[in-house]
């Protein structure tokens, strides 16, 4: 599978997970991580995905709904991704989540 297909699987899981309100763009400027609120970007461009010898590594920045336990959300995402990638015979290594904010609704 190529990087685009891997990101599509990742996005399908992220967007179907309750509690995640919004994805934000991550970028590195001179090795400094920045989080931007560019809503015009496609979801694929808001995710950093790198393949290593150990497997795929992902970085995302999210906003969550108020009242959501981020630890539980992180555990749920990791389990879903591990399962889905295992079913597709893809090595999954790491998930890094940056919490940008909480949305009250």
C-alpha cells in the first residue's frame, strides 16, 4: 500500500471516532512543530505519516468535545488503528496526538 492509501485508512478511523471535533494542520518549521487552523486543507494534509523499519508513525493535532477523556480516546484510537492495520498486514508503530483544544457544544 502507498502512503495515500495508508492515510485514507487512518482518516476513516479518525473521522468515525466519537469525541474528535476537528483536525488541525501540523507542520515543522526549522524543527519546531506548529499547529495551524487551516480549514481549507484536505484531511490528508493534516496528518503526518512516516514509514520506518518498525512500521508506520502518525502525528495528528485534534480538538475534542468537552467532557471527553483524552486518555480513553487515545487508547481507543490506538486499538482501532492496530486492529485495522493488522487486518491489512501493515505494520503500525506509533501514534502521537497533540491536543489543540476543547470545543464546547
